[in-house]
């Protein structure tokens, strides 16, 4: 509103840069306000949340020791209704389906992929496929991102992990699928007689610079790349791209007690991200280096290798172009453009684990986590220290074995500039407005708002398609206040 009125008063006087600055500072001057809407559920909201794109539906899953549920919330009417879960369902996701408008609910089952028709309230099988998930977890239904548009035809394709590869199903305009089996082994850990199978993470990037999305997997100190062909097909065997950036071999990167290895001075280096970090439309490589002081204390650093264009595609220098050095144990690393300057910034929660922290957790039932924010500068550097940090208190229940982190996330306004929102206690929401150099203000505005026990499960998403991110707060069956149990509270950014 400020931007529009200023332009109408001074027509023709505001350049594109000035408009961006005005949008930034207008977001800095006014506190973010919310309108709260309540949605009652027939089950705890302790699973996963997913807003369907181009469809006014919000999905929420939940569970207890005996049952699992999936509900859809009609955002126009704020009415919730349960969806019957197929007995073979493993995960859910959203997808663009031929002949259907807006994103649709799909499920990965033990048999393949199924589509839920919201109008007819029934499931239909889309395709039959094997996967790594061959036994149903009857106590959980979680979100898994297995739907992707690999060839930019506005139709979803399905990439399903299997024991010896990935099953790739490319959707056609007639609703049929082309099938490719990408040969890449999963990883297996056998700590005891019960093995654990782990699918390698697919990275969907253009590595040969032909404008088509390729599929890459990290293996030891290399990328195993399936290059998309001109006709949209994929080879069944990968091309190896040696990285030479010092990634720890897979078998050494597995941390297991009893291997006879000392943690003192141990360094584990893994691929953390393949994405465009500096905004030049070329994929970059981020390496996470985990440095052990001992078995309890760890520090992390992130080495950024900016991609370079070459005759055969993207290449990376052995030495990093930039390094982000942090402290503490990290568990949710984010690269996001927080100030709309077309350069992604970096933030992560970090916990310092030591003897004092353990004693405090046992005695007081709490621990401190620090949110660390690093702003990317014009030269691509991130600085030696965070430009902003914020402490949050985590509740630790020894009796239930639960770790409950409060709400702590960022929300973007219509100008694409983020504020920091943090839950403080059971009934206070604190908002830290944007601030240019250090990203967020030191002072917060407070408003009374019930906070869920597990604020870490909140979802930041644009619910009403007005260009501003809103908050979905999930409340479970174990809230302190009984009136808050089994519901969602939608905080619509004004």
C-alpha cells in the first residue's frame, strides 16, 4: 500500500531500484500483523502439513499409537474433512495430473502411485511400480517429495527410490507414463541384525548447460549424473563427474560406535547442496564439513564452490570460493534470499552440546538453541560471523523422550522481504522486522497468540494467494491447554 500511494503521488519519479528500496523500508517500518483463524480437527495435527498449489486445500496428517489420519482443509470455508487413507499408502505429495486442474493429492503406496479425486472422494491407481518402501508403517503417513516436473511440460513426473536404483516415471499429455530405471545403489547400514536402507538424495539441476534438468546423486567424491536427452529420455546408467572437493568416502562417512575410530579431531565432509547460490543461473556446490572436537562437541563449516561454465558443462574448483564457519550442532540448514537482493542468504539453528547443557536438560528440562543468520554480500562472501543471531529455548521431556522446539521461522511480505517470527512461551508471538544490514531488528513486537507445543512443525506458506506468507500452527493432543488440542490455527499476514 505504501509503495502504490507513493508512486501515485510522485508519478515517474521512482526508478526500479528506488521502488525496491521503498518496498524494503516500508516492510521495516511496520510490524507484521496477523488475522487468526481456527480450524478444528478430528485428530492431532502431529504429522505433516502441505498446501496444494493453485488449489485452496491444505492437507494435514496425524497419528497416535493406534491410528493414522489425513484431513483436507477447505481454505475458503475453513472446513476440515477426513480423507480415507489406502491401507497400502506410505507417503503423500502433490502433483499436476493430466486432465485435472490445480495440484492434486497423490500417494506413494506399496504398489505404486495413487491419485485422490477430491470431487469424487476416491482413489485411483496412476501407475504400478516397486520402491524402497515395501512395508507399510501403519502408525504414520508423512509427506515425501517424490513428484517433480523434470521436462517443464507442467505435468508431474515421479521419481521413486528403490534398492538398486530410482524408478523414473515421466507423465505424458494423455496421462500415460514413460518408465526409466536409473541404476544407482541405495546405502545400507547394519548396526545390528536389523539393516537400515537409505536412498541417495536426487539433485535436479542442469549440469551440462543444455537447458534441460538432469538428475545427479553424490557418491564418494563424485556426482553420478543422468543427463536428460533431447527427446526427454534418460540413460539407465550414469555419467561419473569427479568433483575433487574432498568429500568423505561413503563408507567412512557412516558414524557407528564400535568401529574403533576416535571422534577426537574427526572431520566428515559431505555434499550439502547443489543449487544456484550467487544468482548467476549456474549451479553451485555446497560442502558441509563436520569437525569433531570430541564425541559431544562439533563445529560445522560450509564450503561454497561456485559453478563455472565450460565446454562440456559446469565445473567446480577444488578450493572453495567462499566459506561459512559456524559453531554448534546444526540440523536444519537453509539457503534463502531473505532481503530480496537476488542473492541467497544462509541461516541455521545451532545447539551447543556439552556437560553443562546436558545437566541443564536433565535438571530444568530445557536447552538453548541459537539461530544464526549470515547475509550474502555483493562479492559472494558471507562474513566470518553471523550478522544476526537469536536464542530460543527448547523443551526437553525426559519422561516422553520428546524434544519440542518453539516456533522459529521467517515470513516474507509482498515485497519478498522476510521478518523473523519466534514463539515465546505458551501465548506470545514475537516478530522481528526486516533491517537492511543485519537482516532483522534487535527489538521485536509482541502479540498474544497461543503457541503449539511443537512449534517446529509450523508451516510458512501463502494460504490466500496474496503474495504474503502466512503461518499454519499445528496443535496436537498433548497441548498444555485442553481447549487448544487437535486443531490448526492459521495466521494470515495482513
